[in-house]
């Protein structure tokens, strides 16, 4: 199966991260999403085609969490929501 995955916008309210750390967060988020999608198990979830909006469970983040770890946590949450779609 060939999957094209595009995220137009992610809204993260209350994210404890400064602007200069955002590229690191984005890179970790992208890498973790790709890694999880490559593991499989999403066939039925992705079979419906276009997904215009998705809500996830709230995340609990400790102040001072590294941007890379934050990106992985967010990706894990997004992929978890995809699996249960």
C-alpha cells in the first residue's frame, strides 16, 4: 500500500517550547510518524481516505521536556488516534 500523509496544521495549546526549538520538535514529530506508519497496522484506519480533522487524547508534558521528546510524544498520540479511527 502506498500512503501519502500530509499534515496541514497541528494546534498545540499550552506547549512549553520556545520558537527556536520548534524545528527540532518538527523533525522529531515527522521522524516518529514515519517510523510508526512504517511498522504497519494502519490498513483499516487509512482505508477511508481523506481525514479532514482528528482529535487526540490530551498530553501531559513536564516543564523542560526536550523538544525531540515532545515531538515523539505528540507523534505517538497522533498515531494512536489514527489506529483507533
